[in-house]
C-alpha cells in the first residue's frame, strides 16, 4: 500500500480525493492537512464520510509519504512547497494552476508534467511531479485533441461551456449562492478565462473564443466547440474513434450526449455533428472527477504502473 497525504482537504476537490483514496485498493490515507481544522473529524466537513473513516484533519505533515496531493487554492502550492520539504521519492500531484504552463513547470527540483493522459500518457508514466489540468481545460482539450494532432484546426474556435456550482469552490459568493444559481444562468470571464493558457499550449495556440457560463446544477461541465472542417462527418468520427481507441475514459458517442452520462464518474463523452462547413464537437465531464480529483488518481495509476482505471470504476446516476 502506498501512503497518501492530502494538503487542503476541506474543499470539494479535496473531499472527492479523500473518498477516492479511501476506496482505492492500493492506497492508504496517511494524513489530511489543514491549518484551519486540525483535530476536526473529516466527516464533520464531508458528512458523507461518516462511517467510512474516523480520521481527523491535522496541521502536521509526514514528509516520507509516497504521494502528496496538493488541493490548495490557485497560487498557494508554490508557497506550500517552499515551506515544506518532502522525500525525494515522494510523488507530487498538484491540482492548482501553479505549474501547468511550461514556464512554470520547473520548480526547485521538480519537473512538473502536464497531466492530461489523453495528450501525453507516456510522459506521465515516467513523471515524479504532475500538474493536474483545469476542469474547463480538460473538457475543451478532450473535445479538440484529435483535430489538433492532425493539424486540422484551420480557423478560429468558438467554445461555449457551462459548469456546475461546485466549480466555484465551497466559499460563498454573490454568484455562487443558491439564491443566485437556482433557476438561473450567467456568463463570466468572457474570452479571458485562465484555462486558455494551458489549452493554447496543448493545442499549439489556435485562436479560441471561449465563453464560460455558470449553470444552475451542482456538478459537471458541458462544452460545445465548433470550427470549420472540410471533411465529412464520417471522417471526423473515424478520426476521433481512432484517437481515443486506447484511452479508457474518453468515449465517442453516436448519439447526442447529456451531462448525466458522466456525473460521478471519471469519464468524458464526446459527440460530433456537422452543419454545412462547421464541425460541432460536444464534450461532457464531471468537473470534480475527470476535471480534478479523478484525473489526479488516473495520473497516479499511470505513474505507478497500475491499471489506469484502478479505484476509478465509477458509475453515473442517469435517472
């Protein structure tokens, strides 16, 4: 069993990660670090853990653990690693945006690898430090990677993606409060979202007009992308099926997709539609799993040489 430490386990992604680690057959949860909740039972914060663990949060770390997941806020992972030293053998998986861009990947003795398995699985397998992708970035890149690989993105990309309220974190804000979210939809950060940087590096900087939206649901991201495509729909479908044939968690659907197909799973579903010269690519993921904690476990499985879906055989609730 590999010992796991989680830094910042009180948020949504931290809670999902705790659940996944507790149920992973090759992992043992060693500690969950929190400066604000030391000695507080995990199940007091994540109430669904009642009966699953009696562990408390702690304000001390074990530097000799095999794996550390950083679930702290964006911009805070750098500071944490500057103040806390782990063993040279400890694998670091960061869920913030601190190390995702190429200019930020080198830090101290760490060489962070961008952790999108459908993009660079082989490189991940030999990594010691992982920069887990952002949730919007994951959904959008999985929609577009097959086109980018074949250099078939010839014009601007238009992307509209809607995320659930958990994407805003546990802290309340005027636009995250139930009274605002319920029976409502709104956009934010039009064309300037912070995930565009990592998307651009993976797809080699196409022009992307990205409009993110807040949905009135809890979990998931539903993304729609369209761009000119000279080939037929059948050619596009074959291209996508060939690309994702060896990737367990991304599937191309012949039918129109829906968010419920992926919520509570580490899966991504993709659908293609052709109208005149435009190819519409729709993708859906769970923002807390494939967009965060599930993908972090998937990356760890690859590093360890385990089955890629170990501990991630989760089923959606479609009804």
